[in-house]
């Protein structure tokens, strides 16, 4: 299966980057074809400009500035996000990826005022997330990233399919043992993906 792995951490030596590398390695070990998309390393421009917004609904012209990313999304059979959660949301570069790449005609289409998915070719979805917050603080804040993954992205891809959701909470107080344990959990889950 062709798996698009979206990563959004700017620090090469970070735990987030270690999770990304482990995810790639485990998916490849499982026999998947992996498209590794490190948004920072690729210098992805997350800014939805005035031009982009004005052309937003004009498919296929709306894809011209992000065409390689659109093609990668269209070729994907599975999607895995590997990202930190900052201020109960995705890093701006990942949010910008969704704003600029998941366009009308690409990820959805408006038909008689209703949204129809164009991502049914993606059969699996997973997220590997790190939070500074504890599980309780994330819950008290409504845990927007979890809802985006398990409700919004899942609905766009296939609302009937399960989602692999892996989260290491309380990174502000993590230990080498908790990080190693989570890394092993990610390894196991991605080798079974």
C-alpha cells in the first residue's frame, strides 16, 4: 500500500523526528511503499495567499502552486500524520498544508450545496501525536487534534473505517522510559498498519 506520511517538526534532533523515522522504518518493514513528506525539510509554504483564496474554488487552477503535493495526496492509499500538538492544535505548517492542498476538486467537491469526498481512495488513517498537555488537560480543552483526526479526516476519507490514534501526552514531564515505551508502541502499530 502507498502510504503518505506527513511530518511537521522543525528540529532534526527532536523526539518528534525520532517518531517520524520510526514510523517510516516500520511501515517499510511491513512492506508498504512510503512517501515521506517532511513539510519543514521540503520548505512547504503554509500561507494561503490572497491569490490562493480567490482561486480556491477554481479546480484545477487552484492546484497550480501546490501541484506536487496534490499529486502525492491523490496517489496515497493510506495517510499517517506524525506531528507535535502545540497549543491544542497542529503546527501552522501542517494546518497550512490542509488549507492549501486539501482543495475543492482534490479532497472534496460541492455538489448541490453538499460536500462529497474525493479521498475515498485512501483506505487507512493513522496519527502519531505528542502533546505537552496531560490527557486530562487535553480532554478539558476538547482535544481538537483528536477530533480532527478521528472525526473530520476520518469522515473525508472513510467514516466507517477505524483510525489508529497514538498519542504521547504530558511531554513536559516525560521520562526516557515513557518515550522509549511510546516509540515501541509506534513501531508495533506501524508494522501492523
